[in-house]
């Protein structure tokens, strides 16, 4: 167990790294430093480098429902409140949805429909007229739509949250080292089994009594064993540029998740961008050892999403906003996250390091919403000197090379590898010449 004045280093200034810095400092730890390879925060290497993320508490597993409700209360505090928008949440399937998507919706709804916390704000929606009571701006046919409205949920502006919490942490004493030379950690330094520090890209070594790795999809680059049960996976993100009047028209629409197509949010008033994402299995980038990591030397191709995802989003718009369906997509990208086969987080000491390294990983596409409270769980791990929750422990398994993504209950479709996507995209580009 480290003392409160011991040097603690957090590698990565994404949602979980910043939350950890916040909670440790509030708990009296006085020597916390965050290293981040980006030149500024929000970092483009973080999955939270984005306009917005869904904040909801529907889960098939009541354990996470309870945590998400606690997190939502955290979003309603003065520190996090400026970034949270409780627009409500529409979840639905179309008349063409596969059974898997329909079942997941019903299972998630079953966990909240009779819960006294949720029940007053839940409304089942059957047919176009029901939906348009909450989504009058949706001018499309909503073909076969069936689902529900949840008043408690909404979204958070993720990039703005990172920037705001970074500034707050800096004010309360957290130190930050940024940049591709000074802030990029290239390896951990061990003395025997214990990690005693790390080396940065400028070839300098730094001491730490406790090193906390919070690099999201990039974590296995420093902790190779993590890559055996956590895989870097990406999903597509796209935007449509709107006019001022169009932004005003769509202001306040509920965050909408059509389980067999994709999801979208109310447009961002500052940039006038309307963000939407297709739903699917996602895309990996395995190396020779089978461990998937984002491309190491540069960010993944920007202004690019797979053709199949584009078609899925066009269909989503035809069903909801047909006037937008043929608009060009802008600011397209692949968003990388750390995925696990059971969608469980990993918040634990790395085995064999004498409790000198903590791994924070496995957000699995549902970790950002926990940002207001996540750091508390790291503090509890340090105080207990062990992870008492079996589900959040380091896993001694090797899942490399196994295609488990399609087995996850809340994902529909088939996955692919990044190299295959780029090859297909290049063929499409050549065909248009």
C-alpha cells in the first residue's frame, strides 16, 4: 500500500485516467502525476475524444444498472453537470431487426420497467404515433419501430468533460506531462518483479511507487498480458453538418438508439454537427501475436468509415430524418476502445508486479458514463490492497485469435479486421476514379 505522499503516476488522460486522478487527489493523495502523449487534452488517443456519449442505466445485469444510476447522480453535480444533458432516451428496433436485437431490448427493459427508480419515466412505444409523442421532429416512416422511452437517460459531451475535469484536476494539484516526447510512456521499468518507474519517448526514466495504466485500447502496448483477454476494437463515427435553423429544429431530441441500425444525439450547438454511429461488432487490428492494438505510429485513418457502416447510417436517416439521408458525412473516424468478452471492466493490480502496477481496462463501450465515480473504485482497490470483486479481477486466460465479439448479447452483425476495411475502401476509391 502506498503512502499518501508517495509518487503515483497515471498513464493516460482519458476518462478513466482523469477520474482516477480526481478521486485520489480528493482522497488526500498529494503526489499524483498524469502522463499523456497528446499535446493537449482532450486527447485524440482517448475514446472519449468525441462530441458525446450515451449516459443510461439499462443493463441486462443489475450490477451495472446500480452503478450507472450512481454515476448519473454524479453527472448532476456542479463539477460534471455542465456536460450532462438529460434529453431522455429512445431505444427501439425496426421491423427488420434480428431476434438477437429484439431480445436484448426486452431483457434490458425488463431490468428497469418495474424498478421504482425508473418506472415513472418509462413508456413502451408501439408504432409511429407513440414514438412521435416524444420525437415529433422525426419525419421518417419509422418502419416497424417498437421500443421504449426512458426519461432518466441522455448523454454527456465527452470531449468537453475531459477538458473540464483536466482543468479542475490541475487546479487542485494534479501534475500533467503532455506531448509525444515527454508525455508518451514507451515502457515500464522493473527492479526484480516490482515496477519502479517508466521510460518516456525522450529516453528519460522516471520513478514511481505506483503506476496506473489507463491507456484504454492502447494499454496492451505496455502490459502485453492484458492483450490476452482485452482486445482493441473500433466502431465507426460520422457526422452531418447542419445549418443554424436545422440545429434549432433538432434541439432537445431524445438520444436515440435503434438497436439494429445505430444511434444519434441532438446536434452540438457550437459546431452544428449531428453525430451518429452504426451499431455492430466492430473492427480489430491483431498483430503477429494475435493481440489487437490501434495502429501504433499514427492514429487510424481519419475521414473514413466502412462502406457497410455508411449504408447502415443512411438507412437510419431514411427512417428518421429522410431530408438528411443523402447529405455528405463529415468528420468520419474509427473510435478505438478496450473490449472484453464478458463486457466486464478490469480494475486490478497486474499479477507478478508486487502491487506496483494497476491496470484499468475493458471499458467495452460502456465505460465513459461511469467517469464521475470510476476513480472511487481505484481508490478502494488501493485501500483494500486487492480487488474484492471477482468480475473486475485480472483474468488468467488467453482469448487471442478467438472471434468472441459476435457472441456478445447486445451487438448485432459481423466483425472484421482493420486491414480488410482499408483494402475494401481502397477498392471503392479506385472504382470511383
